[in-house]
């Protein structure tokens, strides 16, 4: 998975869906070139309102900022 600026998601934490739109559902974390750790949180409401376009998911994070997550499926290479 890749977030907006092309950073690869290094860690994802899934909190689950429990029927409360304000509950935290998932967190993605990554670090930049100097080692600063970034994270973005999504509520159950965010996931419910996500827009899926091909392999891109557009949704608002817990602060209301739009985030685009791109999902890739890797395939084994033949050498």
C-alpha cells in the first residue's frame, strides 16, 4: 500500500468494526527519509464513506483530510 505522497505503508493496525462510526478502525504508519514516523487514522465512518476507483481508495482521515491509498498486488517474478 502507498499513501498520498508515494510513501509505502510500513505498518497497519486494524482495530476492527464495532458499529460506532466514531471508533478508530484502522491506522497506517510509514517513515520518511530522516526517520520521522507518520501515521494516519481512519474511523469506521471514513471506511464507510470511502470511494474506490480501481486500486485507489479515497477517504477522509480522522482529522477530515482527504487521503488516497493505493493498493498493489505483487506477483512473483520469473527470472
